[in-house]
C-alpha cells in the first residue's frame, strides 16, 4: 500500500526540516506525531521501506504483513485523535520476537515444528503494546526456541549483523536487535534466558534490557526455561528502552510467576548523574578469555565514570566458574520438560509417514527440531534421569542459590555491577556453530543475572579495532531497575551519541 498522511512532509522528513523520520528516537517520533509534525502512516512507511531495503542481507524479520499493519495504522490514528492513545510511545512501529504469541499471526520460534502455528491469543506483552498505541510491524528471526547465541540456528535462515554482514548479530534475540540497528524498527521486544537480549544488543550497538524476573508477564511467551525466561525491550537509547519497559510491565494473574509491584514508573529514573554512585567490577570478569578491545572499552568507561563522580572498585564475586555449568543444566532440564508438548498431536509439524503413535512422536520431533534444540533436550533429559538427578540437576539448583547469595553480598556494598555483555565483539558467521562449547561460554557474563533473577541493561560503550560495537551491562539488585536506568542514562549522556548501523553505512 502506498498511502500517505498529510501531516508529514512528502520527503519523509519532520515538518520538511530535513530530519529523516527513521533517525528519530521512539519518544521523539511519538512527540512529533502528537504535534502533527509527522504522521503515523508515514512513520510506518519509513520502517517498511527500510525493511525492504535491508532484508535481503540482514534478514531480521520472519514475517511482515503490510495489510494488517496498515489496518492497525487506521486504528492508531483514530485513537490518537480521540485521546485513547496518549502515552509516550503512541504511533511508534515496533518489532516482536517470534517466540512471543501474536493473535492471527504466525509464531514459529524459528522452528520447523511450529512452522505453521498461528496463536489464537496475544501474549500479555503484546496486549500492552497495543494498549500503548504501538504498531507491530512483524515477527523477528531468532535462534530456534531461543537456544543459541548467534541467530544462526533458525530453521528459516540466518540473521546477519547490520554493522558487518559477515558477522553474527548475537542471539537469541538477534533479529530484534538487528532490526533496531538497521533502522527497520524504532523498538523491539526480545526475550532473555541467559543473555539473549543483552549479548545481541552489545553486538549490534543498541540498548537492551532484562528486567527483574516477574516484572513482565510471561503469558504468551513460548517457554524455553521457565525459571529464567523474561521478556524485555530493545531500543536505540536508554530513554526509549525505559519507556518501552514501563509500557510492558505489570502484574498479570495469568502468569504464576508475575509479581505485584508499585514501582513501575521507570521513566522517572531518566535523570540525575553518576556522582557518588558505587560501582563494583568483578575481578573474575577481567580474567583470561576477555577480548582486549572489550577490556580496553571497559577500562575507558571506568575512567569516564570516575571522572564524573562514580566510585568504581574491583571486587571478587566468586562462583563465576560455576555459572555456565549451572545455567546449562537448569535451562536444558526445563527445556526438556517444556518442549515435550511439541509432539505432532494437537498442533505443529507432524511427520508424513509413520507406523503407530510412538513412531509418529519420534519422527515428528526428530524432523521438526533442529540440531541445537535436540542437543539441549537430550542434555536436559539426561540430567533429569534416574541416577543423575541428584548428581547434576539438584546440585545445579544449589549452585544457583549460592550464586544469588554472592550477588546479594555484592549489592550490600555496591549500587550496581559493571560488566562486559560478552567476552568479545561479534564473531564471524559459522564459527560458533562449529564449537558449541565456545558458544555456551559466550554467556559467561550474562547467565548469572538470569540465575539470580536480576535486572541488567546493556549499553553501547565503544567499538573494537574493526569498528564493531562493544556493549557493557549495568547489573542491579532485584527490583532496582531505576538505579541501573539512572546510571545508564547518565553514562549515555557523557558518552555522547552512538550511531546506528544504518547511519554508519549511509543506508
């Protein structure tokens, strides 16, 4: 469709002043729409045009339905005009990760086994997007069932990094982060089980946040590991990220893990400075395995923060060596249980030829799941099996509790923890899949946050020698999102503007 609004300039700029709509932040765009300086349809059209321009190389989206998008545009335009949609993100186009259910639109988890699944309901987070007056452009690519760190295990093709198409965008929310970095969407939703928002945010040079477990409803999020999964926002900057977090947060009785909180006005933390903020850096995070360019960026960030009044110290967190084993035992065990529902009976892929019910189960799952998913299901089934439950799974749960205690001790002394989001910048495509263990180890700085249920936000902090983004994460205590938002916002101001990938390449 080629419809245009009359409230925007014909050249796609705000008020004809030469500002490209896609260069605006989400909050700036919504403000411009409400002032009549930009139109909802024009904003959507800018995003769809960028999708058409970039998707041949980036492949961030699995699905976009222009007809549904433009139908929604009419609803939003009418809602803004009537005052129904008056929030700070009204009229903003957004992308949604494909493991978050959308009524009437495919939700595949990037898996053959759910290749034709169309949910009959919306996830609670999606409902909240619509209540905020936002427009869902489409569903983004991901690692199959969120199991991966590169967005290369999708059954429907790989996603590339918009900064360099030979490199991965990270995972599992690689499609969501790549879409924002490529200028295809102003905002995106991802999910974070062991770093799946923060690591690709770091690789793609965008801001991504994992909230405290239970802050955002998991209703309609297709589960990987239920005790670790959390939906979170991806954005161009901290302000947009915070506004989206506020929009999707809230208690939901349909989610047994949802928590009632009365402190969800996160945007009030978008002020202040770093003066007097106590920041700890685990010495274990600076050891062997950390790329020199990432370490240099961390050191430069520390200097900048100290120069602006922050108190930054190194300390020993402990138990870091046990994070990856505990995480992959627990996550795989829960995956083994959660993914048992995909058996070819009620919905999803069913093998074409089989002999009897048991054979149908075997063939449907063998053909429907990819290699990485099958690897983790087998690992999970093993650690839950008789004779190994106590030795592996139960022990991992005890380690999880110890890791939470280690973080508690740290937060008794520090307001937050500063850490790399990943050991390196984005690796070359294909390299991680050849060595699954190496891929698993890339979660070393992020998975502990999920085990302890903590909030953390990844913010671009610099670039490596090849011009690839380096992200750092601010980790907070449970329910202390405002502290890390304030620090990240203050740091962002003193860091200065960080370009999106499409701006770098003049796309």
